[in-house]
C-alpha cells in the first residue's frame, strides 16, 4: 500500500466521524423525542381502553335489546294466545293440542336396517340398508324425509298426521329413550301415539290414534299397525287415506339402466302381480278393487307397504319431472291408498313395510309375491332361473369365490349339462357336411331358377335315402335357446353381482368401461354410448369367430348368402346393445363361446366323418321306410283313384 492510499483512507475516516458528530442530536433533542414517544404510547393505550369499553357497552346494549325483544314476543304470545288457539282449532279441530310440539327422531336399528321415526308425524322418515352402499360409496338410503312423504289424511278438515306431534311409547309405556338396537332373535314393540283434545282444549288421553311398529332383529320387514281407540267422533268416515310420495334417486353406476328398472309394482288381493309401464315418462293406474300391496321398486332395492288383509283401493302414478335438479334423479312416485275402517271403539289395521334388496330368495321367503319384482322372465324362463340358475348360483356362492370365478363355474356346468344336445347338433352338421358334394351335384344338375322346385325335391329325396333329417341340427339349438334367454334376464337382475369386481370390471351388474368420453358424438353415442366395454368386444369377436366356424361346417351356408350375411351382422348389432348392459352377461357369453370352441375342436378330433359317410351310403342302399303318416296318405290317394274308376 503506498503513501497516497494511506492518506486517502485516513481522510475518509475523519470525514465520516466528523459528519456523525455534526449531525448527532443534542441532549434537548433526545429528551424531546423521548417525550413525544411516551405521549404517543399513552394515546394508543387510552384509545385501546376506550375501544374496549365501547365494545363492552355495545354487547350489553345488544343483550338488553334481545332480552327486550324476547319479553315483547312473550307478551305478544300471551296477549294473542286466545287468537292463536282459535286459529289452531279452526285448522286442526280436535287435534289442535297436537299441532304444537318439538320434533325429534327416534333411531331403531337391527343388523340390516337403520330407521328413524319422527315425533312430528309419528311415521318412519328414514330407512337405511346397512350392508349396502351406493355406487358413490355413500350410505344406501331408501327412504328419507327430504325425498319422501308418508301421511294419513284423517277427516274433511284435511288434517294430516304429518302436521301432528306424537308421543313415543315402548310396550305401551311412555319412553324418553331416543335410540334402540334390536339383536337377532329379539323384537321391539315401539309406538307413536297422538291424542285429541276436548272442547275446552284439554288433552283427552282416553282416546288416541297410534302407529305401532314391531321391529325384529336381522329382518328387512317391519310390522306396522294402525291402532285407534274411541276415534269415530273425530274420524267420521269408514276409511282414511294414506298419501305416499317418493322421489326416486339413483344408487347405481348407470342411471339410464336404473331408470329402465324403476317403476311402481302392485298386487291385487287375489290376483297376480302387475306394474306401471317401465321406461314411460308418465303413467297412472286406478286400482279399484282390493289391493294387497304397493311397492316402489328400483333396479336392486324397493320400499313396499303391505296390508295383512287388503287395502280398499289405491291410485298410483309415476312421472319423470323435467328440470329436476336432484342428483341422479329417476322418477317421482305417488300413491293414494284407502285404508278401510270398521268404525268400532277399538280399531286395528295391520300392515307391514319392507325396506331392502330385491334379492329373489329374501323376497320369496315372505310368501307375498314380492319376488315378482325381480325380472327373471316370463313363464318357462322364470322357472329355469328360479329352479335351476338361482339354486346353482347360490350353491357356488357358498364357496366364497370371486363372482367372476362363479360365473365361469356356472358356465362350465351348463355346458356339461347341454353337451348331449351340442353333440347331436354337431353330428347333424357332420352328416350335412359329408353329403355336401352330392348336394353340389344336384345344384349343378338344376342350375336354372325355374328348376328350383326340382332341385329342392331332389335334395330332399337324397336326405330321405341317406336317413338324414336337415332339421335335426335346429331342434337341439331350439332346446338351448330358453336357457340362453333365461340367463339374459338373470344376470342384469342379480343383486349378487352388484358392485362385485372381476379383472378390469368394477361392477359385474353394470358395464365395464376401459375407455370413456364425455362429448356426445351423433349416432355413435346414441347407438354405442360414451364408453368402450372390453367384455362386450371380446364377446362380439368370439361370436363372429363362432359364426365363421359354424358356417364352414354347415353346407347350407352357401345356399343362403343373405342368411350368412345376417349371421355376421347380428354380433355387430349386439355390440351396441351389450355395451351398456351388465358386464357379467357379456362375460358369460364370451365364456360360453370359448367353451363351445373347445367342444367343437374335441368333437372334430374324435368324430370320424369317413365312418359317417360310409354309414349314409349304406343307408341309401336300403329300402326307404315309409312313416305311418306317409303310408296313410298313399292309401287315401289309392282309395280316391279307385273310387274315380
């Protein structure tokens, strides 16, 4: 470091020190600054205290205002009490005393149901099926007061039980308990009772209307009795009207398919089960004779009300409301059910309510015809599903296997049972196949269209000589068709498949999309949908391959080119239909095709077509044996000829 640098650094240091000393505040200035800061802190503290005092005063004023308002309201109520009572008496009549109260829900549970019974209305306002969930993994609630209403219309004043407050009783004794659990093997008798008032407005406990509920453990069915004592003065007619409304909301993966299975079912007392038109936007029916039960049925669950004897009549309807904003809205149901009364001193009308799954065996166990809500097909198809498919399916389910494996086992069992029919079909096609060269020769002999009748006669003569029935292959196929149609109805209606996953399918009761989109594509979305189902594609491919193999084996395929084309178009048409259907059904058809391929391969290995050909040639050398019917026709022709001569 040189001399000049040292001198420059020293000068800079002196300048900084000098400037600091020159600009430093004096003692007076320091004292004044401290005084100003102290005053500022004092002002801030005073302001904070004033704000706190103001808030306290404001709170006191608000509390006083609320107290004054409450006192004023109480004074107004007391002043207008007589007027209010007059209005209640005018609207509710003898039930004016029951028009005031506090609403509260009483919870009743067993292993499978959770119910809520409301003090206001005295009826069930909530029903949850505990062992099931919606597709969105939410609790599965069948009945809820936000989307359902259940009330009795009592008299001409339009007094309804929904507006009255009931008192809870357990085994006839007043109870303050707000929750109950009913274990398996036990039952609970729980009542909601409402009392009328006399002319002076006092509650008359010698008379009552009562909803009595008997809940059993591990049961979806609830006994519900309408009991009345000395109520003929207040309910003058020989009936009361039960109004039951429900907005049906979706619980499944595909609301479109669910809506197709949502409708109102009903049963007359001495007749079969019927229902309103499915897939209609609006339908109604007046049931003018005695009705056993009415049920609001969805794809896999239902809510039903059943009379022990019969309701007098009922008006039922369903409607799809345009613009309804409820999520997954399906339909709106309405019923007006007439409950007959005997006008006696003690009145009792026994009923039942069902909230639960549409499982065939469960509904069938009640012996009420409720199982008719499960769409298993009509006539013979229903018998196949009821007495064959369901017992076998339930037996296989007892092993605890995945339902994809159960469907595989069911398919194998059915194919084993149907193997004799399949074998006869194959033999028939083999006989037609070995005769194909001779049939081709007949075709070459009569090439002209005007000779088609001669060609047909020659072909039938060949079949007759060889002992071949060209329809023999059709009959076994026709025998298999009822089973195929029965399973077509079984899989979409089987609640056992609901939300059961297998491979890529998350729900075997619905479609198994591997790719989906939201944009609507004209024609494509209408016919095919907005997703790709892999099981449907596999079923379609296997069906086309089966059709090709079958056409190669059947000699008649070249004689009916139009039919051949139709056989290939059918699987493509099914591609659009089954794409939105239950994946369990497409999976079953795919397995059936694969097993059929295996059977045909084995039969082709072990069936000697040369031996069949030799046997047919030997049959041609034998005299043609006439049937009794044919012999009778020939005898009649001879007799006619003799009479003419």
